[in-house]
C-alpha cells in the first residue's frame, strides 16, 4: 500500500506524518499542487512488454493524455531476472540516475503498473516521501525539486506521460539533501 512520510528538511530523522491512508495522502499532496490517484490494476504477465501494458490501460491512458495534453507515453520497467546477467549493473546505474535532487521542465507523471518506487518532494522546508505502488498515479508539477529512489533491487513497471520528448531530462540542483534522508528500503520497513 502507498505510504507518505513527511520530514522537516533540516531534521531527516523527525517524522511529522506517516500514513498509508489514501485519502489523507491525496489531501496532503493536493495542498502542495501534487496530484495523486489510484487506478484499478490489471493482471499482466511479469514480463509483459510496453505494448501489452499500454493495451491493458488504454482507456485510462487516453483519458489522461487528453486531460493533461500529453503527446508521448511509454513504459519504463526494471524487474529482477536471475537469467539476466546485466540486471545488477543496469539496476545500479538506473537507481543512481535520479537519486540526487533535481527538477523537470514539465510535470512528471507516472502510473505504477507493478512494483514500487519513492518520490521525495522537497517543498515548503519539508521532504514528502511518497512511496508509490501498483495502482498509484502521481503527478509532480514542473519545477518541483525532488528525487526518486527505486530501491536496492529495483522492481517496477511504470507508464510515463510526457508533453515533449525531452520532458524527462533532469535539471540537477547540486544540493546534497537527498543523501540525508532514508532510502526506499528504510521507509517501507515498519517502525519497531
């Protein structure tokens, strides 16, 4: 289930809010201009490719494209595969790509088909860690400083929506703040 944890930007060990309640998550994020929805999930084969994933969610994708003005849609997937010798290197590289604080020139919109990942939104002197799982749709407004962690063993499938071909390019801030906050695997571990 989705998780939201809110921490002051200067006190990463202080938890102001930790909830798995979808309505509370939606309301908290809405105050920040961040959209959160939960779509019904579809049963798909673990190795389903882009065409199968987009076909399974064709109606929702078409509706969101029309509503948000998105011209491009694709599927990003990284799933552990013991038969794939390149997975460990690809996974480490992928994880490291967006672990530092950055922003994008357009809204970052992701729908999680499977697996999980965490968006850390740096807004109003706080960090909002939003763990997204299958069924979660998150829309982070353009210009919002954030980072993303896919965990030590990345396992996710996500539909990505873009206005322009280079909409996913990150503008990195150079701020080392991301290294101070708990990573995805620490967040999803239940507190003792």
